[in-house]
């Protein structure tokens, strides 16, 4: 016998009897009982306003958990818009269910994810539902935009800032911790593990995790560790990378692969591990670190320039794909910054680069970090797919 669950989103309007829980419960019970070899596993229902996000749908997530435990073989729902109005959510959830041997049957749409063309038709139907949801939500977003123009802040607090009554204010205690972290890392040149330990010894909260991000399993372990540690994931900053100065004809295939493994594959692995968590909660931001050479190219750094250009392309494409899920994706393109990566350059080289920069100096790590902090903050809530140049004007 197939264990069959039914899912419905219930109208919050008490007068809407057609969509009431009782009516849908009766409909699905009778429908499942008429099917040979089907047994009702349960009926799950959430209020109708939460169709675009799976995060707040308690019953929906309870049903998915039951499917993960092998208690459900088939899910029946009326239509795609009742299941989800987000294309990314729809594909990710149904793919995961199908890998577990669980199908989804959309009755009104005559769509069964167990069929060969199920995913193609689901993509089309969920895109239509998503567009309808977008048009409906634009009216409420218009009101929020007008409020934002008046200085009202939407969203929660973060380290260094508090959001109280729609206003963002500096939290002195949290801001001091942020400054301390940057000082220890940038000025004292301490590693993440040392900083975390010192913060814990001082009574604070900090953790570190060492991983080789060129390996997918280690990147996933890093993201899983963060989620397990804090219960959710809000911000992903992809900053790991390497560089090398070498004539193009001297670059070996292995060096080319190593450059892309560190600078591109690492970002791909981290994003791939983080996106399911961000999509599920329908929020979050990803910030990638590229370079000005990804914009204009650098002689004797072809493989580095190509890898950083790939980061920009990845950022812009992922921003378009993740936008409907409430996830922002941006990147910064630093110029010449006084970091260990540029320590190989001589004093004369650094002076020459400073001379080529309109602001006539080399950038500091703090200035690049502040750009990342801005993109991660609620102040950048309407910015996605952007490349923020932090280069003193050397590339405009």
C-alpha cells in the first residue's frame, strides 16, 4: 500500500468555505479512499498567506520531515500554487523528494513529478505561480518602500547594530567586538582559531572551522557546522583565494587548475552547500570577493584575472536565480590592498601602484571589510547582483 499524504494551504478568510480545512480534508480523504492501493498517511495544512516561503509553514515542513523518515510515498495537493509559488523551492523540494522515492501529484494541474516530463511542466507551472505571487506582493512592497524612504528599517539586528522600532542604531558593545575582531585579524595578524579562542576567554562567543574549500565535502561540512552551531545561516562571505604572477606561456595546466579550484570552485562549493539553507528560510545574503583584474585583466596574471572574472559572472547569474527566494548575491572588486597577498611586491612596486590610483594611496583591509559589511547589512537590502569597486579609482 502506498502511504499518501495530502497538503493544502487553508484560507484565512472564515467565509471562504471552499478553501476551509474541513472542506479540503474531506475532499482529500474521499479522493485517496477511492484509489486502490492507497492509504491516507495524514493531511497537512497551513494558512494561505505563506505560499511564497516554506520557512514559516510548520505543517509543510512537518510533512517533508515525515517523507525523509520514509513515512510517505506520495504527496497529493490541488495545484502548484498551493504547494509553493517559488520556482527554486519547487524544483529543489520535488527533486529531493524524488531522490527519496516520493512523488508529488498536483491534481488540478494534471502534473505528476514521477513522470519523465514532470519537472519540465513543474518549472513552467511554478514560474507562472511565482509571477502571480510577485504581482500580488508588489503592492505591499510599495508600501514598505515608502516606509524605507522615511528611514524605517525592516529586518533583524546583527552584531554591532540593533533594529528597534524600525530604526537601526549602533550597539556600542557589539560594535566594540566587531572592531576588536578586525584589529586582531588585520593588525595583529592572528588566525581565526586564535581570535575565536581569545574572544571566548574574554567571555564572548566565537567559533572557528578549518576547511579546504576546494573540496566539496569540506565546504559542506563548514556550512553544516555553522547551521548546527547557530540554528540558521544569514551571511556567507567567500573570501578565500590565491594569486600568482607569471607569463601566460609559463602557466602550467596544473597551476591553471589550482587557481580556479581555489578562486572559483571554492565559492561554488560553499554556495552550493549554503543555498538550500537560505532558500528554506527565504532570506540571506552571499558576498563574493573578486578583484579589479576580474574587470579589466592584468598582464602576467591571466589565470588569476580569468578566475576573478568568473566570480563576477557567477555572482550576477546567481543573483538572478536566488532573487525570488529572497536571497541577495553581490561581490566586491578590491584594487591594490595592503594584504599578505601583495606582500611579494616591492616598496617601489607598491608606490607605483599608489601613484596610478586617483586617490594616490593603497587601500587598507579595513576599507574592503567595510564594503563587505555594508553589503551584508540591511542598508543594502535592495542591492543584488552588484559589483562594488573598492579600488580608489584605479579602474572606473
